[in-house]
């Protein structure tokens, strides 16, 4: 009984250590933003190496606190970990994580989790957004003029054939994605 009690107290202490917020450092000069949007107001500028406490994550953004100020940074602007010496509590917590989950938790990822499997299965084209996107396009004449200003040269690039693409890109009614897109034009 005493052993279970002692083990429980040790585990509770280790879990409390793990409950602390993650820390990190800024890997390039970055704008600390008011909200997790590229056009959100800039609260301050953080220099390379600035230490941050990571409070939450939302998509490609991290809610952080640095020098008493809270805001949002892009995930790819932050390196996880303090970058300094080892903290005994953190080392013990890391060991516990390996024992309990089989993973050190050290994962490198440059992607951003997007849609769930269910959302992908039920995805539908948003033609309104496609129309908005088309508004950013330019005419062939305008594109040629801008390419000439940038001293770009035209190049013929052969189309890449994708095996099974027509079969996998239909709406279930026999209409390919190309058919659907051509109808919108």
C-alpha cells in the first residue's frame, strides 16, 4: 500500500511538471500579432532568440507570451524548447513521457494540420471563393507585360499525365472535376 501511495505522489508531481506551458525561442525576427491572422494588428516586434511561453496553438499559429505581452506568432517562427541548459524537472517529465506514451514528443513538422478525414470526404467546391480568386488574375497581355518587365522568358512545359486521375476526381455523378470547372467558366 505504501508503495502505491509513494508512486502516486511521484507521478502526480511529474504530471504537474508536465502541465507547465511549453517554451520556445523565436528563430527569425517576427511580428507579435493581436490575433492569429497575417493582417492582424502588430503588437510588437520580437528579435531572433527572444524567449516565448507557448500558451495555445491554432492552425499555423501559436499564442505566446514574451516579456509580459501576449500575442500570436506563426508556428514556423518558433523553435520549441528553451535552448538553454537542462531543467531537472523537465528532464524527469520527458522521461515520464517516454515511459507513458512510448514517444519523446520530439517531432519535427513543417506542415499544418488542415482538414479532418471526414471533412475531406464531404468536401465540395466553393465556386464563390473561386470567383474571388479569379479576380486576382490578369489577362494574357498584362501577364506578358509584367513578365517582360521582370525579364522572364516563356518556356514550354509538357503536361504531366497522372494515372487514374480521371477516375478519382469525379463528383459521383460521372462528372470529372474538369467538367465541373468548365461549367463554371
